[in-house]
């Protein structure tokens, strides 16, 4: 697929965005196999750095991410995965729509 997996030791960041609302939902990491599986299955699959294995978003919760389009950045080392949210639509493991729901508090 022409992606550069070398910069992050075999991984690339995958920014996930709702195709309808443009809301950024999460950031995960993909290795070559996860990207290939995402393309082949049509559902977002990532590489878990803590479990050292592939996982498909929503495989246990039912809140799957159906891929609409995948774009790559100019350096071929990051992808933007535009998705349709399935299930109840919550993407974050905390049960919220997006993993980006808190403001960063400035250091004192």
C-alpha cells in the first residue's frame, strides 16, 4: 500500500473521523496487517501496543466503525480513516462518543 511503517517501529497513527459530522473520534495505531485487514473487511482494525495483537473496533461492544474512506498524509506515515459509526455510536472505551471530550488543563 506504500505506507511508511518504519518511523514508529512498524506502526502508523490512524486518526478516526466521523464521515458525516467530521468529529474526530479516536486515534489508534496500525501495522501493515491491521491496515490490510481494515481495507479488506471494511471495518477499522488496529494494533494494540499493550496486548501486542490486532483488534477490530467494536468486536465486543458492537460499536463498530465501518470504513467510508481512507486517506494518507503527504509523508505516507499516517492515515485518516473516515467512518460510519455503528451500534449506539460510542467510540471511546469510557462509553463516550469520542475519545476527545476533555479540555487540557494548563499546568500550574
